[in-house]
């Protein structure tokens, strides 16, 4: 039964089925690829010509893609689902999922508790271990980064103002790299390797949310 419920959840609640099916996929893919190429190009140019502030521009293409995706979600919510916002679409789908659970006989507290326990167990079974975590990457990158900072400040920085500016640029560079790294890791690990695991966990969280709402409404509202 759990995978029948999971199948319904994916059809009704996943981003891909709700929004991506109605987006211009070729345009979204082209924008993402272009944003990555431009960002990497700006990063290379910044180091090549020695103008560090150009690094700040690398985040702009990514932000533009995020703004476009957000606008597309709002457009699809209004044109496809006749809702005022993506949040309204979510609440509507959430009510549909709650009604589906009721049709499947999930109506009592022990039903929900058993389903939540079963969902968590199946999620763990679906999880693919990722051996390279943030701690390992930090342990590898930290010594290299420390040596790089030491080299900059011991060989090229000649004054407090220049040191402050360089530090600001380095901090922004770290932020941009962490952001891009989180996107890549989220896609590679979260979608390609553990997509089913994440969706199962999300379904479990939604079931918990519905369960708590029903508990707060009182037993008379359950049936």
C-alpha cells in the first residue's frame, strides 16, 4: 500500500509534475546552461586579468534563472491551476492528498502512526549513501584555502585598505562557491542518487502535517 500512496503523492505533489511539465523545458535548460557558463567565464576572467570584484558578478546569471523560474511558477499557478500563487496550489494539492488518504482508509490515529513509521522505514531503504560529505570536502579544501590566503596576504597585500577589500572579495567568493556547490550537490545527491528517498521523506513530513492538523481539529473532524 505504501508504494501506491507514494505513486499518488509523486503525481500530485512533485515539482516536476506540478510545474516543470508546463514550463518551456528547452528554455529553462538553455538558461541554466548559459548561467553556469557565464558564471564560470566571469570567474576565470576575474583571475586571469586580476580584477577580483568581477567575482561578484558570477552570482547574477544564477539569480536571473531563479527569478525566471519563480515567475514561471506564478504564471503556471494562475493559468493552469486557476490559483493566486504557488502556495495556493500546494494547499490545494495537500487537501487532495489528505482526501486520498481518507479514501484509502487512513482515518484513525494508529493508521497515521503506522503509515508514518512505514514511510520512514521505506525512505531509509531507498537512501543511497554518499561517501563524500561536507565534512570531508571541508577537510580537503581547508588546508589549500589557508595556504592560498597566507600567500595573498604575505606577498601581494600592501595596506589595510587593500587587505580589507581583498578579504571582502574572498568572503563573497566563498559564498558564491558554497551556493553553487550546494546546488550541484543537491542535484547530484538529492535528485540523481537520492531523489526517491527525498520524495519519500517529504511525503512522510506531509503525512505528519496532515495528522497533526487532524489531531488539532479533534476526533469529531476525522470522519
